[in-house]
C-alpha cells in the first residue's frame, strides 16, 4: 500500500485498497501541483426526455432576462438564474423524408447526431447513425479521466416498444461511431463499481456487499494517513466527500436488501430503487460524485426513453406515458402529460441544485458545467419535431450568461 505524505497532491490522487480505488475531490493542497492554475475543467451532460412536451405550459411568454416561469418550469425557481430556456429549435433530420421510419425512432436518433435514422426494416437498410455530440466531447475532454464518458438511464428496453427502425435508436442517445451505440446503464451498483471498484474480483466485491461493508473500509488506512497531512479546510472537504460516497453506498445496499425480499416486475433487477424519484436521484448523486472527483467530464442520461410506457402513480398518472402523450387535446390527458413533464423538471432541479451546492475550485460544479435537457419531439400528440423542449443549465466556466429565455425564429 502506498501512503500519501507529500506536501502537494497531484490532481489525480487516489486512495487505493484491495478491490477499491477512490478518487479525491479538488483540495487546496492540490493547487501547487496544478502549477498555480485554478482553472477547472469543463463538464458536459445531456439529459433526454421523451414523448414531447405540453408546449403551452413549457414555453415562457417573454424573452430575455427576468421572464416568468411557466407551469412546467416552476420547479426551477430556486435555480432560474442558472438556466437558459431555448425555444424555436427544430430537428429537420427527425422528419420522415418519406422513408417510413417511426417519429419516436427518429426523434432520439437525431437528437445528438443530427443524422436521419432510416427504417432498418426495409431491405438493405443498415443500423447506422453517426458519432454523437457527447462522444465528440469525450474525445476532447475524456482522454485523461478514468471514464471518457458515462451513459446512464432509469428506463429499461422493456419499458416501451421500438417503433419502426432499430431498438438501438430509442434505447440509447450515445453513439461511439456510426455503427457502435453506447448502451446506458440503469443499475446504481454497477455505476458505483465503475467509479470506485478497482482491481478486485467480482467475488471480492460481492463478498463486500454481502456483509454491508464499504468501499471506504478498503482505503481506511490510506485515508487516515492522508488526513494527517492535510490542513483543516482540506480535512473537512475530504470528510464531506467521503461521507457522500458512503451515503450513496448505503442507499444502494439498502435498496438491494429490500429488493431481495420484494416481488417486482420480472425485468427489474433487485438493486434498482422502487420509485422513479429514488432511482433518478441516486443516479444523479453518482454523477455529481463522478464530476467532483474528476472521474469523468461527460455524461448522457435518459430520464424517459421514446415510446416509454412508464406509469406515474405517485403523481396521479396511472396510464402509460406514451398513451398520455397522445392526448388529442383532451383536457384531462393534457393535464396528466403536463404533470409528467413537471415531475421530470423537478428531478432535473435536484441535479442542478446539487451541482450548484458542490464546491469546485473558485466556484461550484454548476459554474464549470453545461447540462442540456430536452428531447426530439415538440408536440408529442402530433409527432412534430419543431419548437423542441430545450434547457441549458450552468455557465461552463463563465462562457454562458444565464437566467434568460432565448427564442429562435423557426424555419
């Protein structure tokens, strides 16, 4: 085991133990090792929501700064000054072009590629798109991080159909190349092990989970050695960070213990939280830790896949999401779809607030990040690919002025 005793720490300092590797957050003692530079790396994220939006309750009435939040965006009140709402955007490559491929297929396929997804069910048509924006970012930002990018979801392929075309087009929004999709992970335990499991066999990690031990137990000796060399501020910051790691780990272990005694849908692994809210927040917690420790700088997240059949009983929507999106202007169904849209924004707000409240260099993680939230359908009832929902959160190191509604002229 290597003990950390140097006066200044490298940015990529890890606490290492048997089967575990815990990266550190940015500490003051790392600044000399960074040669006096306090500039933080940019972080980028894309969050996808499906089946369109109730546009009349999403789009602000006024443009510019100081706009009033419409009903669906009201959960953003605490972070309104950190977000920009963009309206009038379209995705022309998601239109039919006469090839017959489904609108939902084309919506998610075109979102980060700008490429038209042709109907693979037709003779001679391959499964083929293009490298996505997140993977271009990963090539630029992810060459020195543990994970070039992280792909996550809270849905499963069985929570909806595949439209015409290929199931890959709706089950992922990330493509490494025109023929290589990156499939997202929906199990928090697997994400946790990707971030903090290191070198141990699967049997070792399984044994640790069975006794409800912690990944931090494996690095306890090295943690104590490091803490003894740190100043009071850094010790406090390290303690808060490790407390967050342990809190998330306990949440995963509790979920697994409950799941082992629970009869759920056959396609639900036992370590996935029972509710969408719990599942999403746990995955967002993991993503914030990954940013904080600089384990990755790029992520994609499918909050709702196209054609999702998820129900939302906790907010009074027992019908499947996709069915509700085809409301045919029925007031009751419109209200339910707006309720779903609002709930998604509530979950987004949780992430934004957590990024805002996590220190990072001379600011917060949100100050150095840009998170794009939206989807490839505007009017889900009519399958229209214009005036899409699009929201940006974060300043990306001061490159963005936030707190405004920017309206683009639609073609």
